[in-house]
């Protein structure tokens, strides 16, 4: 392990890759929940993914559901009037 990686891991108690993925996935969920973006591909790009398929797989592994389902739940909430 490189010194920078070791320092990062010691400070954040995690690897740079995991912290980076956490930030990207948190952003993705926030964007999906907002309902502001037209496509999953747009959101993938805004989160730094060049390949939307890779984004979908990563998102599914991280949250346990595909981004389209997260978006559908968010949109449904926008139209629920209690």
C-alpha cells in the first residue's frame, strides 16, 4: 500500500475508493430522489460514470435496487397527497 493510501485509510477508516464510491452513490440517490433529471444516463454522468450500465450495477450493489426503482418511488411520493 502506498503511503498516501495508508494515511487516507488511517484518517477516514476506509479506502479512498470506498469513500469516493460512497460520495458518488450518495449524490446519485439525492439526484434520483429530486426527480430533476430526465434520464438515468444523465445522473450517471453527473456522478462521474462514463458508462451508465456500470453505474446501474454499482447502484444496485450499493442500495439493493436499481436506480429506476429509486426514481419511481421518488416520483410516486411527489404525487401522494395525504
